[in-house]
C-alpha cells in the first residue's frame, strides 16, 4: 500500500461521515455534525459546539440538551437551523418544527424527529480547540415505533449522505427491540 505523508488537517478531511443531529437547548435549535456516542453505562453521548454559537451560551447556562435525530427528508430544516442564529430568530417558527417540552429536561425537543434524547450535561471538556465538547447522560428517550435507524442522515465537509448497506450483523430493528 503506497501512502503519502499529509499535513495534520488532511487527517480530518480523510474521516468518513458522522450522523448529523438537531441539538435543542431551551427554545433554540442548532445543527451538529460533531456528535458521538460516549458510553453505554451510563448511556451517554457527546456534542461539540463552537463557543461563538448561541447554543454554547445556552448549554453552559442550562447544563442540559436534547438530541433530535432528523430524517433525510428534513434537509431543508437542517439548512435553516444550521445557518440562522437563535439570537435573532425563532428557529421552530422559521423551520416549521414543533417544540415539545421534555420530561426530564426543561428544554424543548422536536416533535417531528423520530428520536429524541433528553440529556443532562455531566462534563464539559476544557481543552483548546474549535469545538467545545459536552458529555450528556441520557435521562429520557423517545423513539417512534416505525423508526428505522438507517434512515438517519450522515454528514461531513458539506456532503450529506444516507447510511450504507449492512455487510455483517443483525438488522437494526432486531437490535432496537
Ligand atoms: C450540517 C451542519 C453541521 C454543523 N455542525 C456543527 C457542529 O458540530 N458544531 C457547531 O458548533 N456548529 C455546527 N454547525 C453550525 C451551526 O448549526 C450553525 O452555526 C447554527 O446557526 C448555530 O445556531 P445558534 O447560533 O442558534 O446556536 C453545523 C451546521 C450544519 C449545516
């Protein structure tokens, strides 16, 4: 295998895509591609938010967030929530999404998303970098009964895509139920 030595930024460019999610805090929505599973026990996820975002201000204050998984037909709403700032506009109205109060968090979650995770911030990573990472323990989960995991949307570096074919392992519905 012939490999070329690249600069370290190209190491980021070379990564495959990640799931893209709506992050909801208080009555605001933003889009995050910097989102990942963190731990099975306790069930936790993590999200990376740039400090200049309004969401950063809200999440450090409220210490909670909602993760709302979009479907691929919500791309128009992703463009709105991922470009407009909640400092100036109500994105629930602008994107035509319905706010629903969380059961375990005070913030809203998005009715139209098939999966909502209500999370409490348990740790904030203090390290320099473009994104500040928040680890959230999942306190409540809402999953639509017809949800198919592979309908989720993936994103990296301007490119949106769907999940590829399963080449080994159980179907996602067997794992979920
Ligand atoms: C596909 C996509 C992925 C994004 N991922 C992130 C991310 O991981 N972290 C981040 O801070 N901003 C990300 N953004 C940008 C924010 O969603 C965007 O700046 C948003 O308007 C911030 O809203 P706010 O100011 O109301 O918090 C992404 C935008 C798009 C369209």
